[in-house]
């Protein structure tokens, strides 16, 4: 890992570069092609978007990573609402993946989120990766997806001690994450053509999804 990196807040001038790196980072990872770059494009205009936690990682004047956060909620069986935050997508240019930059960016943002007074983060992410960063499965705390399933990809992280005490319920992301696929396709058409291919990671993603189980 290079030592002359910089983590700073995203600026307006970075938008296009961040969208491009997100496209490169996610292309063919979960499905052939991707729509995460469109999500990044519209996240910034969402009322749930947290600009103070929109970070880019820079090496040699090139943005090689980005992470974005939004407000979210956990709603328990009695209708009580717990205000929390979530992040995603987290993007690292392919040539820099596997070198620790993603973890670096995530840890930096979690520290800043804690300093800003946030207490709890809930995300969707691969458990094998996020468990190394201190995340645990939501099922352990009776936290489940909005459709009533315990999902192994649903991960929680306490930003302050005992933040999970007494917290359980359905994880609800902002509606900005429910993408209009027609608009996502229109947005993708603005980029240079890129071949879509099948990759082992797509099968792994489907297998992870298949492990979810209905809450009793």
C-alpha cells in the first residue's frame, strides 16, 4: 500500500471521476454490468444523503476510492423507529483492490461518523469481508431486511458502546436505493460501451442471497 494517500470529502469537481471509478469497481461483480454508478449519481440529491461522510481516497492526484452514507432506520415490531446510518456503495478502482484501501476508507469514515455523533451503522455487505472490520450479522440482534428476512449480508456495527442495546427490527434504507432501472440504463448509455460478462463473483453473490431465511 502506498503511504502518500489522501482521504478527503468529495467535491463537485469530483463527481464525474467518482461515477467512472464506481462503474469500473462494480462492473460485472454482482450481475453482468452494474448500476452502482447511477446510484452514486442520484444519491447526492437525496435528502437522506450525508455530505459530511462522502469521502474520496486520492493517490497521485487520482481518485481511486469513494464511500457514501445516508440516513436509515430500524423499525421494531411496536413501530418504534431508531435513527441509524448506512453506507454504500464503497468503490475502489480494480487495480487498487485487495491492497487494503477499501478497509482504510471504511475505517476512516466510521471514525468520522462516530465523531459526528452517529451511534449505529447497518449495511448490506459480504460477511467474510466486513466481519474482519468488526461488523456482525444483523440476525444476532434480530435485525432483518424490510421484506422480513434474516440476510447474511445484513451487517451491523456499533459506533458507540452498547449502541445495539434494546435495538431490533426491520432495516429500512432510503427509497433512493430502489433504482429506476430504465433511468439507470439511460444513464449507462452516456458512458463508453463496455462488454458485460459472467464472472464467478456473480454466482457467489446469488449463493449469498439464497442463504437468507424468513423471520419466524
